[in-house]
């Protein structure tokens, strides 16, 4: 796509629209969403999908995700899959199993298939020692065809509390070139209330070291809606983040208090949570401040500097979304390694066991650790494409989409047309009959737009409560 056809990145906080669409919905890191994976899909089904996809797309690049589930201490807001233990010896058998899984998994791919993206997530990948991280990298290098440094996007989620001086330099030497740090909030009282004490100076040093060692697209995570936060306190955090940390990317997540699902959240005093009205004010001011500071809204909680590759890809219509969130790597099959990790391959999704004993048993038996998954139907693939394009482009050209997917768009989505018309009436989208475009005010509610195309929400079994879309 040429610069002349760049997509709009305008976003506006529309309180009336947000209040009208205040409901729960999926985040669409996959379609169908993970609650629709089933245990009838196991290692044999995944291997069949590997073989089919290898035969059809032997030159397709790979993206690897490694899940390091351990954390030293628990952050009370956390909803991640993690194992909290200060006993670092727990990482040793996991490391061995992960290396064994790397060997097992790599056998399924021709050596020509290049890895162009690699991500260490958690939990806390920086829970591992540098020697362990290096060993893991060595196993990846031995068994997969990693693209040379500058051609690969090699990222790690790092916890500044686990990164003493010199750590970042070593991570760069090992081969990482992207990094993301959790910050959440800089206010000491809020940090205490969520059990995550992380002084600004610590994060500042880590960000400075990352810059000095050539990391691109440095990302920071913030969370609004945490206990003891006020509009004033959060905006103070934001101001310091913009001024003193100056990240290339910023994710600003809404804290969803669901203690019935996430045990650590039971340690949060609900009476200290900011009311919904305050959260809306925080969101409104945060968006205004970030836009004024020159960031663009990429979508679904994510902001980036206009020159960052994520923002550029979005303008050019080449942004994609998968289990790792937004990505510029469209051409990849995603291979998940470690407990709970998800593989997105060809026409299937597959998830690994969620507990260590089950995971270890499978790997020790020399088998893939898949415990559930789903093979996409033709309808799933069509709807996945439509939902992913909406999430990334905020618009959909019916004729072009129909041609790409081999369908008559209007006929295929006749049922959805009533919902589309309703969203037009309510100002969520504009529609000229061919091009559906999410309005600037509707962008914050993109999940709601996608929900109109989600067959399972209207027809499938409802398996799990989702978080609110705002
Ligand atoms: S937020 Fe991150 S560091 Fe904190 S408990 Fe969760 S996974 Fe661990």
C-alpha cells in the first residue's frame, strides 16, 4: 500500500458511546477464542496440521513463543499463567523439559523454515539466570533456523526488579533486540497495595541500558484501575513515563477485578479500587495526554510513536494480531513452547498443558505437550480474517474482502447486516455500502465491532465470562 493510501489513526474518547457499549467481550488474540478449544485435538491432530501446512507453505517463516512461568513474588492484580516461588531450583527441570520440547518440536519443520520472530514471555523470563537464558537460546539456535540478528525480531519481557546492572547488556549479546518492561504505576502507595515495589530509578536504568545496547521498540506496560489510584496520581505516573522513560510503545491496560477467577486478586481490597467513573476519566485523560505527546493509538490498549514499526505497519495496512498481541510479522506460523503456550499453525490452534506435572510427563515420554486445540472450519477462517482485519485496520472493504476470501460478502454476512446497521446508527461505524470504517469514537470499542462477526457469541456455547471491553 502506498503512503497516499495510508489508513487513519484518529481516535476519540466518546463517553456516551463507551457507556452504551459497557459490556464484556473477548480480546480476540485468536478466533475461535481459547474457551472453544477442546480436548479432542491433541498431539496427533497437531502433527497432521504441521504436515499439511509444511506441504502447502514450506517457505513460511516461523515465530516462536517460549513461556517462562516463574515469578519470585506475586503482583496482586496478576491474571497471567504463572508459578510464584522464590525457590529458583524449580526452574532447572523446567529448563531441561523446555530444551527437550524445542528438540521435539523442531523435528516437524524443514531446516529452510526460518524463524523471524522469537518472544520470551511469562511469568517472568528474567527469573532465569543469564546462563540459563543463554542455554535456552543455544538450544533454539541448534534446532531452529534463526534469521540473522537484524532480520529477526527477538523479544523478551523483562522485570526491572530482576535486572541488576549488566543484565540488559548480556541479553543484547545473547541476541535479543526487543524488550518490554512492566511498570504498571509509579506511585509508592499503589505499588505497595499491589505488592510490586519498583522504584522509578530502577526502570529508568533498565530503559537507558536497553537504549544503549541497541534494543528497538522499547515497550512499557501501565495499568489503570489499580487500588488507591486516582485520576491525579495516574496522570502523574503517565507524565513521568513520557518525560523520563520516553518509551517507543506503551500499553495501558484496564485492570479487571475478577477475584473469582484469579486468586492473587483476592488480596486486593475492593474498597480501594477507583470507581468506574474515575476509571473513565483516567482513560479519557490518558488518551488525550498520549496523543498530545505524539503517540498514535494502534488499538486495544496499545500506543506507539508514529515512527515505530507497529504504528507504521498499521498505517500501511500490514499490521497483524496473534497470541502475542499486535505484530508486524504477518507471514509467520506461531509455535508455542512451555506450559500453557499456544501454537497457531496453518488452520489450527493448539495449547500445551497448564500444569508442570502433565507437561513434564508428556515431554519425558517424547511427545508433544498439546492438551487441547481446535481445527478451524472454513467459516472460522473467514470470520477470523474479518475480525483480525477490523482489529488492525479499523475498516473493511467488503468487495476486496469478499474477493480475498472467495465469498459474496453481503450474502455471507446477511445475518450480521442488522447489527452493522445498528452500529452505524449509534455512531460506532460509518458505512458507504462497501467500505465499513470504525469511527474515531468507535476505535476504543473495536472489540464490540468484532463481536458482531463472532459466530460463537450468538450461537456457540458460552464458556467463560470475558472482561469488559473498556
Ligand atoms: S504481573 Fe508479571 S511479575 Fe507479577 S506475578 Fe504476574 S506474571 Fe509475575
